[in-house]
């Protein structure tokens, strides 16, 4: 999936601007394109994970605290 420019710009995590996080950009892209809701009550982290975990950007990730933290930060 091609990322829109907002997602590309935000793919760089604030804490380490030298390393691009493809999962962060992918999740932001889903939020911007309204494929996942901003409100976690409408689609919790587990459902987001189960829906999109087969995408390349999820390689090397687990549904755990780190994934949930990224998603929560993007939703704020």
C-alpha cells in the first residue's frame, strides 16, 4: 500500500529521527484514510492487529505493549 505524504512524514518516530518505522507510517496511513477508527472503542488494538498483521510492515512485530503504544500514540 502506498503511503500518503502525512504518513510518510510521521513514519519517523519522534524519539529516534534517524530510523524510519514502517509500521508507524502504515498505521498512520490507515488512520488518515479512515480504514481504522481513531477511537479505540470502535476497533481495539487486537482487532487492528488481526486485520492487518499479514502486511509486510508487521514483519518482526508482535501484538504486545510496543505495538499498542505506537497505535495509542497515533490515535491521540
